[in-house]
C-alpha cells in the first residue's frame, strides 16, 4: 500500500470511474481484448483509457510482456482501492436512485374489485399524501388474472384472495384480513329468511345476481352452493361490481357480497350468514424472485401501517378482522 502514497501525493488529475472499470477488468482477465469484451467497449479505446490512467497516476499498472499481462506493484496496490471505489460508487448510485424513486416513478398495484372500492381509497390517499410524486397505476381484476400479471412483471404488488387456485413457487404472500361475506337483497323486500341469519342452504332455488366469470366472488359463491349440495339459480349473471349492486337494489335477486361493500349501500338490506358464516382471506402478493422497487415497498409499509392503526382504533372496514402472520411462500398455503 505504501508504494501508492507518492502517486497520491503528486496526483492532481481526475481519475474517471470508467477508467477504474477498465483497469479492474484487465486485472481480472489479464487480457486486454477479453477485458474490452467484458466492458462492452472497443479494445483500442480500453487500451487508451488505461494508458491515460497510468499517466494520471504517474506509474505503470501493467507489465505488458508479450502474451502475458501482469500487475505491477502499483497495479497490485491500486486494485483493492479501485474495487472499493467502484463498489462505493455503485452503492451511492443505488441509494440515490432509491431516494429518487420516492420523489418520482410509479407503483403498479393490482386489486380485486371489492378491495378497490372498500379498502384502497384510504390507503392510497395516505400514500399519495406522503409521496405525491409517485404515479399509482391500479389494475382491477380477479386473483387469477392478477397473479398472472405478477408473473409477467406487469404488476409490482397485488391484493388478492387466498388461498390461490394455482401453484406458483415464485410467489410470496402475506395474509392481511379475514373478510365476512353477507347476503344482500333490495331494501324493502321481504326478509331473506325468517330469522336474522341465513344459511347457504337457504339460497337454494332463490334467484341470484352473479358476477361475471373471473370474479373471485363468483367462484366463491358457486363453490359454497355446490358444497351445500345444489347449483345456484341465476337470475342475472355477467355483471361487474356496480352492476351487481344495481341489479340487487332493483330487486332482481340476491347477491353474496363482502360486508365492507354491502354496509356502505343505502338501498339494500344485509343478512349475515349463520354460524361462522362465509369468510375469505385477503392477502398481499409479490414475486419472490424479484424485489419490488422502493416505491412499491413503501406502499406495502403504508398499507400494513394503515391496517394496524385501523385495527387498534376499531376502524377496519366493516366485516373484517386483522390477521398478523409472517410473509409466507405460496408453498406454505393450504391447497385450493
């Protein structure tokens, strides 16, 4: 290390980071042509930059015997310093980019329709207030579609329904909430049942307003009816969330909806299920093999903080309760 001190004391030039990149490449390959290929630069340009670096430092860095490139004493002394400088520069670039991502950039979030209506507005308001420069791109869809979008890299995060219907070992999930489902009927219509709570069996033969295919609620409702031994009677099917609510308010049939959505509608009556009722689990998913960008990780933190505060103050969305579990891989999820 002492051999480099005179160079440092007499040095008044400006060593460029790219020169150090070329120097390290030659040091590690011991070959100028291979180093140029590794650095994606023409070999004459690399050689010229190495000579320029040697002039700046006032010492030869390589012994250029024919067919044998070796580090000189000065080169040996410079190599660990150059590696450290490049590593520090890379760290600095990464840190600045991470900070910049919180001032500008975007987050691509997927969510099921009920969560877009019942949960996301407050969370996104809190996030936007903290990071106003981040563009929020929201993809609304069923869990299967959202998982597919995650796999292709089209989404950073997705709020989905667990357990998943397909196996994907590259997916990591965190359980967030247990959500209660209820039966919704038109305001002023006869009660769904004589009592205050309805059983799944009570829906047999009753006209149902059903979501279009691809909605998690459709699959869940049809599955619950089949588990009770009957096929649902479909009065209207194929609707989106607003359409299903509108058809139900018009008295066309019953619908099974999340409590967080149903309790906000003035023109419907809500009947809970008997016993433990129908529940489903809301989770947050992301790819395990690709770390979400900083802005997406901050959105995840804002979401979890919001849920924790809402749980502590009793202001969670109606019919939900907080689930606190560590992040889990899909391998750990129960089978669909």
